C-alpha cells in the first residue's frame, strides 16, 4: 500500500493512503509530503474527513494531498497490437491514459479509466481487448507490460505485481491464451521509445527478435506488428538456430581431424581390431571423458618432434649409404681398367711390346 506523509507528531506520522484513508505509522525521520510504501494496517481512520483529527491534517489533505494526487510518478505501458500507456500518481491511481498507435486510440474509445487503480484499469483494458478479438486462444499470444519510475526498485516492484495479477486474471478466462511479460525500464528508455512512436515494451520485444537472428531486420516494420507475430518469429528463429547448431556440431564431429590418438572433439580415434581367428571384428570408439574437449599437451608435440628427427636421421643415413655404394662401384671400375687380368679399356693388344722387341732384333 502506498501513501503520502501529511502530518508528523514526534514519534508518529499520519499518511494518506491510496484508498483514501488515513493511517498512523511510526515516524522514521519522514518529512511531510514524502511518498512511502507500507504494509496493510488496522490503525486507520474510517473516512477521509473523519481522519482529519486536527486542522493541520485537514490543511495537509487540501494541499499536500492534492499535490500528491495530481503529480504523475509512475509510467505503465501495455502492448498486444493496440498499444496504450498509463500515467499514475503515487497512489497507483490513473491520472491519464492514451493510445500509442491507431489501434490503441480506437480501443480506448468509450473506456473511462481515470482514478482507477492500475490493476483495475489494466483488467478493464484486457476485457475490451478480448471483446474486440485481439486476445484469443493463440499459442503465440502475449501481453507486454513495462513500468517506469525514478526509483528503479519501485518500478521493478510494480512490474512484478502486475505480471502476477494479470497472468492470474487471464488464466481464468475461457478461450484465451496469452503469456504476460512485465519489465521495469528507466525513464530514459521511455523517452527513447516515444521518439520512435512506440512503447518501450514493443521496442524491447523487437530488439529480442533481432538477437535471435544473424540477419538484419527492418526494425521500423516490426515495430508496427502485433506482439503475437513478433513472438512467433522469435520462436521460429530460435528453433532454426538450434537446428543449425546441431547440424554444425554433427558435421564437426564427422570431419574432426585426428592426431596423436585424439580428435578435436575430444574422442579417441576409431580403432578396428581383429581377433586371431579372423572371425570377429570389433569397432570401438571410446567416449570423451565427461564430454570435455581433450587438448594436445606438450608431450605429444615433443613426441612428434622426435619422430621427425628420426625420419631426418634415417634419410641422411640412406643418402650416405648410397654415396658409399657409388664410391665402391667407381673404385671397382678403376681397378678393372688398370689391369686385373682383363682387356684394357682402350682395346690395345698386350703383345704389342714383344712384337717391337723382335723387330729390333731383326734389325
């Protein structure tokens, strides 16, 4: 229950509550004119005038009370497709209500909500929405409510109260399916939405739609659509996104590169083992430990380096061996040419030298 301090008497204070009654509360350094929230109390006076036990209280009712009553402190918006916004005083009473779009203006025709509590005003608005066919048994149906106050905690409290009460009210209606989402926003957010000609609730909902897709959307176009259409698009995008993620994960698992006994998805490499009798073959793929990704450690890198060094040494050894074999072959050829009991390479007759000696003797 909300109220405003109209009188202070030492340790006590008198407040004017939002139901038009006076209540005495303990003074916690309050000041006259201060708006506070209190729990229900039995220590109330029967009527407004009967509660004015002193001239000071009566004067407070006529001055401070009147000021508090006509001063807007809270903002509430409601979106289905018609969008409306309410201006409240500190007692949560309606000071003004107006349509934010053409459907909202039409909805409010012949609907007098002034001086109602915000809860009753919203229920009357919902009754008209149901009567005009805006709320039906649609699984995508929804109602977006935003609240705003200079004190964010007060705005959050009001949002929570409205969401709970309005959802309960709708659940009791036949042929109506709608989820209520209420959110507190800052006054700056309210002004930002007004510059776009919408409520902060509709602006927030379209931003949620954008967050569900990697593609750009036409914000101006979506801001004019009903809540149920935006809700439907959000569900479809989330479903498509989930399906794409599962497909990508499946492809990654199939195409994972395997090294050192592990693939990048953290599973052991596939191993086929055959028993010696040749009749049984098993295909075993171990599961990853607790679904965690197994990473290559330094030891695996060092093993790979050692393997490369072995390959290099083996290659060098083969090259040296080949060179040695070639040297041996060349040496064998040289020995043959220099006389090892075989014809010289130039084809000359080995007896040529003896023939020359006989010719010399004959001379």
